[in-house]
C-alpha cells in the first residue's frame, strides 16, 4: 500500500518507521555534545552541530506527534546555542533532558507518534456550528446530515475553541447573536478566521457592522431567516471555493522528516508537492517546478529562508509568488523579519495538517496580502494600544488592506 493510500495517522507512522534511525542518530549527536561539555572537552564545531540537530529535532519530532520530545529538544537547542556553551551549573539538567528526549522517542516505538498530538483527518467535522439556540442548532445538524456532511455544535465560545482545537473543522458557521458580549464574539471571529473560513449569521440588527465583520475575517454574511438547508448549502459552497486542489507547492526545508510529513498531508489534500532539501538548490528547483506557492523553512544552514525570500522578491518573475514560512521562532523580532523579507504568512513548528491546508487556502484567496506590505501591520501592532492588548496576530489580514493583492492561486491545468 502506498503512503497516499494510508490514513493520516498510518502515514505518520510510516514516516516515523522510515526515519527513526536517523532521528535517534540526531539525538546521539546532541547527547554527545552534552557529555563532552560535562567532560570539559566540548569544541565549538561540536556545539554548533549539536545545536543545529536539536533545532531540527524540535520541529520534526513535534510534527510527528512527539510533543514532549519536541519541548526537550527545544530546550537543549537554546542551551547549546549559547556561544560559549551552556554554563557548568546547567549541565546535569541538560544531561537528564538528553536522556529524557531519547526515552520519549523510544518508549512508544511500536506505537509511533501519539494520535492526540494531531487532530484526526478521517471523520473530522466539515462544519462547526456556533449557535446557542438549541432548536436552530438541531435543525442545522439535520440539514447537514441530509447532505452527508458531519457537523458539530458549540453553544458558547469556550466550547467552540475547544472543538476547533480538538476536531479542526473545515468551516465555522458563527451566529453573531451568541451571548451578550459582542466584543468577545468579534474577537473569536478574528481568531477563528486566521486558520479557516468563517461564515457569519445575523438577523436584521442594525448594530451589526458588516465592515467590521469583514475586517475580522468573516467570509460570508447570512440572514438568520434563511432555512437551515440554505445555510448549510452556503457554508459548503464557501468550502468548495476555498479549496485549491492541484496547486503546485515547492516545500523547502533541510529536515527530511518535515518534508515527508508535508508530502503526506498535502498529497492527501490533492496538492502537488515537490521538495527541496538543500537551500543551495533552491533556484534550480524553482525553475524546474514552477510552483504556485512556496513553503520555506526559516532556519536553514548556508543561507536563511529570509535571505532566500528577499532574493525571490527581487526577481520580477517570482515577485508575486506566495511564500509561507515554516518556523519554530514566533517572537516579535523573528515575526518582523519574516514579514520584512516578503513572506505572506508563517506557520509555527510543530504544525498539524489541517492548519497547513487552511493557511495555503488562505494564501490562495484573492484578498491575500503581499508579504512586503506587512510592515503596515507591524507598525500598527507596535502602537501603544496594540502593546496593551498583548496581541500580535492578524498581520496578514490587516496588511492586505495596505496594498492591492498579487495574483491569486489557480489550479494548474493538467
């Protein structure tokens, strides 16, 4: 059976089976550096290599579902990244972390990655209906079932967030009359629309600001007076419009495990995925593949993803090509560098399949932003008001209003 014929968890298991010897070899490099440090013989070359391997481990094993191992690797990376090496007082704890890292990866070797770390794709709901009217919610569920579509209901925003994290629905149908806190509902709309399309339902209330709904990411506006079957039909139509099956993607990452996961997840979603493991071969692969979108690792040896993206934006032929970064760095300075380099969006490692697919679909939207105009978002979010709010999200959506969009993605003709 080919990998494409496996379910999502079976596909991850197959990737783990084929890569675990190499992954455990990376663990040995990290553990060896910690041992050398304990012995007082850690050289600069070994330290740099071990920090690099720990960085790669944090992304790859997390993506495969080993969340605790990913945390251990990240902590080891930070400790080994210090130019003079970790302080002597930290070494015993780092040795324990290195042992725990291997233990996390070996204790379930037969079981492979934990199912709970990644939302299941098979049987996941197509629709999340956020509605606190039990009778209306039931009618919507029946209408969805009639169309052969699985849906789940959340009666409040807390339940909606839990179901999004747990089930990763494709589309959210949000009733704006939910509860009495309109600001909280709009905040949820902005939050949820960052990863998936959200269609809103409202009555004839003049207080509802359609412009604000659009600014918060709402992708459709339905009257509450519609029949449930019409509401479900509109949500499914939005889902189909958001799909970009056949899009050709070039994934650039120096970690083979991450590339394998991307090929599996995106291949199942009917994307055409080509890979580039060595950043030095990027331009050659770009000409060969002629992609519709690039997934680009931020931290790579020899040349960084940010430098590659800047060079890409200087090429007239590729200036409008959508670029989504893959990165373990989500601090404000790294996010600034990502968007300053010309990126359209970014994904935090470790990532899960539904999130990658949703971000690609969003970048294919005609209203997507050009990455280099995200400076307007950075300036906005650097204001005292934004600093008080503590939020650094929504960049691509706000930046989209600063400049006309580049060309949207279109499925490539066969």
